[in-house]
C-alpha cells in the first residue's frame, strides 16, 4: 500500500506541472520578454528531454535499481523546479524545464514498473487504474491551481508549489520505500544505441516542432533514418538498449504500444484546439474556458480506477478498443461545432473523450506491462511513456501544420475566425480517422488473459 501511495503521488506531479505551467505562459512571456516561439519551447523542452531519456533511463533502472533511479529522479525534479522559479531569462527557464523533463522521465519511467514489481498479476488493473487516475487528477487540478497561483502570487509560485510537492514525495520515498528491484543487474548498458536513439528522437521532435518548413522535413527524414539505424544496431548488439525482440516477437507488446501512440496522437491537440475555440469563437474568459475543459480529465479520473479493476477480469484489448471507439465518437462530435454550438454539445464531445480515455488507458497499460518479463518492466514503462510523448508531439504537429497551411503566421483576430473554425474541423477530421484506424491496432494485440504471471 505504501508503494501505491508513493508512486501515485509521483504520478500526479508531472501532469500537474504541465497543465499548470500552460496557464502561466502569458505571464512568463510578459515578465521575461518571450515571443511565441520561445514560449512554445517552455513546454517542448520538457517533452524533448523526456522522450530522449525515457528508454535509456528505463534500461538503467532495470540494471541498477528502480528505486534508486526513482529517488534521484525526484531529487532532480525538485532542484529543476526550484531553478525554474528562479529563472531570470528565457534561456535559463527553458534549460531548467529541459532538466525537469529528465527528472520527470526518471520518475514516470520507473513508477509503473515499481507498481508491477510489487502487486500480483490479479491486482495490476486495479492499481494501474488508481495510478492513471492520479495522472488525470494532476491534469484536472493543474489549470485551477495554476491559475489561482499565477493570479495571486505570480507564475514562479507554480514551480515553488511543485517543488514542495516533490519534497513530500521524496520524504515518503526515503522513509517508506525500502525495497529495490533490478532484475537485469549484471547486464551491459548499450551506450552506442543510447546515442543513436536520443539523437534520432531529438531530430524527429525538432522537425515536428518546426513544420511545415523544408528544414523540418529534413530533420524528420534524418530522424527516421536514425531510428532505422538504431533498430539495425539493436538487432546485432549482444546487450541492447531496447530488446527489439519485444516488438518483433511480442505481438501484444507491439500493438499495445502502437495503440498508445495512435491514441495520444489523436487526442493531445484537442485541449489546445478547444482552448482557442472557447476563448476566441465563443468569447469565454480563460477561467470559464478552463472550467469547461475540465469535463474531460475529471471523467477520466473518476472512471479510470473502475475500468482498471475491470481489466483484471475482462480482456484488455476489448476494453481499450471500446475506449478508442468512444474517442472516435467524441472527435466526430467536435467536427460539427461552430460559433452557434451549445455548451451541452461541447461538453458531450469532451465527456465522450474523457470516457474513451478512461476505457483505453488502464487496460492498455495493463496489457503492456503484463506482456513482458519482470526484468524488462522499467524498459516497458519507458517505452510506453515514450509512445505517449511522441504521440503528443505528433498531435501538435498535425494541428500546427494545418494552422500554418490555412491561417498562416498571423495573430488570430475576428477576421480570421472562419479560418480558425475551418482549421479545427480539418484537424478533428484527421484525428478522428487516425483514431479509427487505431481501433484495429488495439484489437490486433491478441489475447492477454493467459500471458501474465
């Protein structure tokens, strides 16, 4: 139970920080004289660092101990949060967020693996559902608490508040979490593979962030070539960073990760698009818009533990595939919203998305973590988190590419509202199709009920 409490508190930290800091971006921009591009890097630098380091850190945790990496991740996350609160310029803030991303990767790359190491197979869905609910609670609380802190104490107070929460988690970890798990101890660490992997993801994510420029496509092509070189190297090396056989020979692991990548790609940009819609088209205040957007994560937080417990008795692929189908319905409903759409219609779309996420996330995590040997648990956790972050970047890449092609590099004024609506409809249409295809990836994972131990 102590392990569940500690890992659940840690799982709350990073999503809370992400959603809370987004509310404070305008205040950061005004104080540090940051333009739109540099402001976008406040969020992107965190995602970039996490994506580059998740799998290598997951492997290190399997080799040297998950508790150790988890503990040092909290330390780094706390120190980088303090550094963010003290940032005197944009460069220092972005660098501190980058370091915070590495610390975050050390936390959520091991937390799930620690849970799986402690709890028996028959209880995995239940504890993973609680853990996922903590993530969605963080997403829900972030805008509310972040907005209050920014309004009354300034944007730096968000990072200070996060540092205090991190210290509490650190205290309980040192006090109560005593066991260590390192089933791959004694095996070699693949430094060459780590370099190829990290550079490839760096180029891919930089490319997606710069679409649709020619340089962006060049970065993406080189990044894809790097991924191909990484796979070739991993097949040949005796001690791989990522055991490619997990993907080549483990159908459940491969298609569950693919389903996660597709689902996050189809959903992450929704809050970005809906925030613009609610504040520009519907003319709601940021506070009211944030309250409306809460519908999705609140439903996710409420239903995730229930669905997680259900995934201990029902095939995860059926629950997760149903979740993706519900997500498709929510996205399709959002295609038809316009300036005259009712609040009930908007809430219905967001609620369907929240329910879809609840049905998808816990069973999908359960399927991934139950499909690998215990010595690969941290690696599997890191791979899943990487799918999530890559999906988030790809989702934003789709939205920003559509905006660049339809609206262009202009400030959004009432003159451009029709183009904004057109962009949203196209984005939701593409995301709906993408998520619909993901249903088949989810179903293709095969039976899971007799695979665990």
